[in-house]
């Protein structure tokens, strides 16, 4: 009777091949998810800029930012509160604001 040794190297090669295919699929899915998130962020940025524009116009129409309903201020990215003065002001973001800690 002849006993053949199981080709361990071939089994490992098959496992590596399967895992490589699984990883390729996962990385492809991740790349699509990142692209989708990027597209959503771009849409949100554009809508936020439009929102800020109309919020600014509305604040002028109602006599100032202090007369705008709080719910409308929630998504305004150019709205700031001056704690010293106790006032709400429009303040466009600058690069410096994002780097401050």
C-alpha cells in the first residue's frame, strides 16, 4: 500500500488565494464607500453654503441675527456666539479657525 503525503504547500496556497480574493473584494467595497462618503460631503458642503446664504438674507429681513429662530441657527456654519458680548454674529470660517485647538 502506498501512502501519499498531503501537499500542505498547495493547501496553504489555496487559502492564500481565497483570502486574497476576499481582501480584494473588501478593499473594493471600502473604496466605493469612501467615494460615496466623499460625494455626500461635497453635497453637504454645497447645501451648507446655500443655507448660509439664505440664513444671512433671512437675518437681514427680520432685523438681525438676534431675531432669527434658534432652530435656523443650528445648521449655520457661519454663525458664532461672542461670549463676551453675548451676541450672535455671522463669522465666515477661515483656515486659522480649523487649526486652532
